[in-house]
C-alpha cells in the first residue's frame, strides 16, 4: 500500500506464538508459520458458565474447538498450550457488558475480548514466558498491521482494514494497545475467505471446510439459545412499558410491557400486537428509543421510520491507535479531503463525516453527512481515514 512498508516478518529464530481457536482462519495462520523453529500454539478458553474454570471437555462449546486446535497442532508438529482466561473474561468483558445492558446500552463484547483478553491477558502471559517484546503474536483476523514508510515520516504501526472487506475485522481490533500492534502478525489480512479455504485444503488441514462460528459462543450454547433469554439468566427483571409517542401532542400510549430495558436494542423489530385493522397501527413496529429514567421502550411504525435515523452522535472514552491522539486540525483536514469515515458496527458501509468537534482528548461530537439507521448508545464509534483505523470510543448520545 502507498505509504506503508511490506508486512514485517519474524527472523528465523524469533519466538512466534499463534493463537489457535480450532477454526480455519487460525489454522491456516498456524500453518503459514509452522516451519519456524520457535513456533508455539496457544488455545484460550475464555468462557465457563458461573466461572467454573472448566476444562474444554466439560464445556460443549469448547470441547470440539480445543480438540480441533490440538489435532491441527499435532498435524503441523508444533507444541500447543491450553490457557484458561475465564476469570479475566468474566471481570473485564462479561460483567461490564451486563452493566451496559442494564442501563440501556448496546455493548460489543468482541471488542472487549480483543482488548482485555486476546491482546491483553494473553500478551501479559507471553511477556512472562518469553520476555516483553521478545515474541510475535500471530492471529487469524481479517485485518492488516503495516508500518509506515520511513521515508515519508516517523515509522509507526497502523491497523488497516482487511483486504477482503466482506470479512474485515478491523472494527473489533480498534481498542487494542499500540504496543500490541507492534508485535501483531495477521497473515490472512491480505487474503479472501475463499483463498483461505483453498490454501487450507491444499495443505491438508482438516478444518478447511469447517463452517465459520456464528455469534458469541456462550450465547449459542446457552439453555434457550437466544440472546434475550440468555440475558435473563444474569440481569434482574425490571418490567416497564412499551409505548408510542404522538409526534404532535407528545402523549404516550401503552401497548405492552418488557422484562427489562436490556431486552431490546435500537432498530430491532418488536413482536407485539397492535390493532391491525386500524391503518394508524397496521404494519411492523421497531424500537426507536430506550428511556432508562422512565424504564420505557418507545416504538415506531415502519423499518424506515424517520425516528430511526440520526446524524449527530456524542462519543466518550475515545482511544487512539497511535502514540499521539489525533488533533482536531488533523481530523478536519481528513474531512475536507473526504477521507474521514465512521462505523458503529462491523461490516457497516462506512459513513462520511461532515464535521467534528473535539471536547477533550477522549470525547467528541460528530455530525454525519447522511442520517444513519439504528445507531445505538453503547456501540463503538470507530474512526477510519480511508482504510486506516484511527481509534474508537463508545457512543453515548444520538439525535
């Protein structure tokens, strides 16, 4: 890419650690580095219900994944270790997620998992084992880490979108530390998913045709299988009203109840009965607002109702992916050049920004060029300049 060096590679006798999850992406990543003399595999168990600290064979979600990772390591003739990070996941990812749901936010635990576990606790463990900055960490994410061209300016590692935008995972990595970037290798970031499967097949990897995992493992294997029912196991029931609000008078009308403000998210279709014989209420209804103070969920008719579209957001807790936070001048120049965009969800079509106001180093307001549907408080606002991730923060207010 213009302005960037070719991907850095380990020297022959460097320590290379590969995160192995049992899927095809991490399998191919391991295979690509399997001929290094000092390569090591590591499998992370991050979830165990009620912090049981169970081994994989005690948890149906992890049993197959661990066996697949172990089988692959044996096939590639590389050592693999099992690490249990359930406590770290529970306290740093899961409990904060529950807290955010309880106040009406829509959090993203995958971002927290990358920040605190995969590129947090794991790297702390590897620092103790190999020495700080004395290893490379290989992961099977569809993203790229490239160093800037020394000839153009001071060399830094930047996180970039994956070449295969259909699987790009840079959004999920937007809260990792700058130090982690300097030791990170993402070999499949320059490949497409079909290429990954084809290469895995050619190398004889038994995971080559394994389906991609869908969603969060602990949700897929929860008792009820649905996220809403899963949350009921951990969050208190706090019934409230589901209401419509008259646009002119502001009067509210109650149409049902919810078990907790956490039970729906902005833009979600809601399955309650309204009088379908009345043209005012005939159609499908969606959540447009969640009010923590009144414990009410507001609904509107129609997937494209204007109440679901917003173009102003306030962001807090912004974390820059560089040693220096971007200045307002830097960001405004990117806006003037049509390069600064944001995403509130992974794989969302990037949204151009019309203006930005930095309130301090970690808070700012954004005005979007177009109104976007179903932006929800608690989601991460990730800023990009073209394909480069600038950083991300939590959306706290929309209008």
